[in-house]
């Protein structure tokens, strides 16, 4: 069922396009040698170029161009062999040049596509209009002084990729799926870390509504939304606001708005500029960017296996369900961890442990795979101990918890705690006989047809053996004795 907003005049279709600003992973900025690292003391990573001093000339950072082209290739997009930098003129205190160096009519990357998986199992292609390089502005801090605004230019000149989607998105869910997929691709490529909390990936959300079959109506842009959840909420809130405006006889004005996550509403920021308002013109300090075919081909050959290809391989090579494969490839670190655990072992059991007990342990500890106390090698070793009947599945859960707490390998824990599984048939026979002797009434009921009591005998025997009995042997012995 397609997503729609129900108004008093019937359903309204939501139309969304996203402009994602992704900070390029590079040591230095787009046009200067200043560090692009996050978290330094204010105004300690600023060159004369970044500060807009007169006569300072920008010099293009080759690595930033490389990262943009690799991203374009990862999005199955057209790479433009000739592109150009323009000046986008506007005036903010945190942009000392008085203009932003960006790409307008001649971006380095053209049209591409991202395929997103939706909750109903369907796959939807969402078009990418363009990817262009531009420099970031500085940061205005309004909460440091009661009457003054402070300016931090550390971010001024940092390289951004602006990735613009087609207006193909039709629901908050699709917007969230698109952002998650784009973030995953960027992180696989190593071109952006996707850290929305630090501002290295943020989205401008263009929203309009229309009746079925209509042309596009006026859109509004919700600026600088810094989490996927907030993007989804902003789509819903702004679409609902526009429906209310249209249905009350008003007209939606083209404007830039901000999302108030505390109140769940958007509020006006300024009237929306058109391209001519920025007075774009080619930057006279920068020559056109010309890329060579061999260089592009070499970058393409060096790309890593990306999420879609990895997901298809996980399904064919490991026999995983589409859901398990999608979960495991969402982050490259997770996929690599899983492959180490699954190598030479039962792939489905490995997937169950990684997506079940392991993920749950990470959530409880508030940690990540990179800082997990349980390594992939040790989780694999735990599966080996189950496979060779050293421990059973129930004991494995206890061993895993001890691994989380101590960081020790499973073999050491099993030895220290004396948890080896009992496979001695004599010991199992004795335990079974003791349980049967202690419960003559239950034995009579079982033999008279109450088959469900079998689980009672299994549980009592396991309890008597402190969970160390081999389940298969216990079942076999009980069936023989009770029969």
C-alpha cells in the first residue's frame, strides 16, 4: 500500500528529494593544506585561504577529487571527464570569502541510481541527479555569549560531496532507506565516515505534496537535518503542514525551514533562494578539472565489494535468507566479522549467533564491533566447541556471557569452569534412572499417553547433570528407558 497523507479532501501523495552533504575523508581541506580532522580547538586549523585573506589562491586537493569519483563509481553514476568550479555568492559571518566554491552546471559526477530495500521486501530504485564537490562553511556558535556570536573556521574549506537525489522518494520509510543505503555505500568505499552526530553527513530535505496525477507543487527545503530518524520525522511533519495549508485555501510558499525535533514540527527560516540569486560564475582562480580515462578505470578496478554485491554473495555462498544477508552487510565491519566467524563452519548457525547473542551483547554494553570484547576468532572457536560436542548449546550461552565479561577465549573458560559436556553413557544412564525412580507418577502418566511429559524428563535430567549432559544422548536414553 502506497504511503499517503489523508486530508479532508482525500489522500495526498508525498514527493521528497534529498540533498546529502557528505564530508570527504581526507587529511586536508579541498583547497588548502589545513587539517580536516574533527574536534580540534576552535580556529586552530585555518589557513589564509580558509580565512578568505585577499590574494590567497585555492589549490585543488587531488585526494578529494579521487574520493568523489570513487563515490560516483560506487553509485553506478556517470563520471564527467571535464567539470568546473563556480563561485556561489552569499554572505554569512562564518564564510569569510563571501562566496562558496562549488560546482553548479558542470559537476564531477552525473546521474546514478541507488536501490533500496523496503520493509515489504520490495526493492525500489531511487535516482541520483548529481554529485558535486564544494567547500564547507565555518561554524557560528550562538550559545557561548549572551550578546555575541562566536565563529569557528576549522570547518571552513573542508571538502563536501553534495549528493542530490531525484524527487523519487514517496514516504518517510523510503527516505530513511535511501539514507541508510547511501551511508552504507559511503562507509564501504571509505569516502565519508557517515557520522551524522559530528555533522560529517547531513541532509537537506525537499518536500512537496500533490494529488494523484498532478504536476509537482511548490516544495520547501528542510535544512541541515542530522539523523536518519529526524529526516523521516521531518518528511512526515512538513508534508502534513503543507496538506493543511493547501486544504485551508492557502498557498505553500517556497522557503527554507528548520525541523524542531523536540516539538516534531518544521518552522520557517528564510525564503528559498533560486540559482540566479547566488550569481554563479566560473571561479577565475581554478582551471577546469580534466580527468583521464585510464585514471578513472584504475579507480573503478580498485573499488571494494559493495553492499548489494556482498548481499547477493552471502545469499548464494552461505545460503542466508534475504533478511539475514541484508542485516549482516549493512556495515562493512559487521560483514567482515561474520565472514571470519562463518569460514569453514555452519553459516546459518554463525549468522544466528552474530545477529542474536552477539548483537544483543553489543547493545547491552553500548559498544561497537570495533571495541567488542568478543573477537570474531573467539566466537568462531565457541561454535567449534559446540560442533565437536565439547559443550552443548545451553552451556555455550553461559560461556559466551563469560567471554563478554572477561574477554577470554572460550576454551580457557570451559577449562576454568569445568563445563565440558558429559558424553559418558554410563553417567547419563545413571542420571536418567535416578529421575525415573524419583517420579513414578509422571512415568505412569507418560506411558498412558501424555507424550508432552517427555520434556519434563529431559529438563530434570539436564538439571541433575548441571546442564552438561549431551542432549542427544539424554533424549536417546530417556526414549529407551521410558519405552
